[in-house]
């Protein structure tokens, strides 16, 4: 077998059953665990983007408020 096929089979056996194993441990439905992971990934993606926009706006606002003032000694 090719190495890529062996790697794919390894991840299919061990990696794709994360939600079902976690649901068994927690005593929940697999569908609920999968929906949680989907919602959590969208929340972190959108939350990170919103945080980036807030910080960019804050830095721009700080630059507008605190302008460099000329010194008395520059005369």
C-alpha cells in the first residue's frame, strides 16, 4: 500500500471518531457534540475577526486623539 493510503486509513480509524468517543464519555448524543464543535468554530472565527476590528479602531482612535505636540524647546 502507498504511504498516503496508510496515513488516510490511520486517521479514518483514529481521528474521525472523536465526537462519538467524546459523546460516549459524556453520555450525550453524537449530534449534540458535533453541533457544539460547529458552533464553537464559527464563534471563534467571528469573535476573532470582531476583536481584530475593535482593536484596529481603538488604535486609529488613539492616534487621532494623541497627536504629537511640538515641544517648547523646538523653537
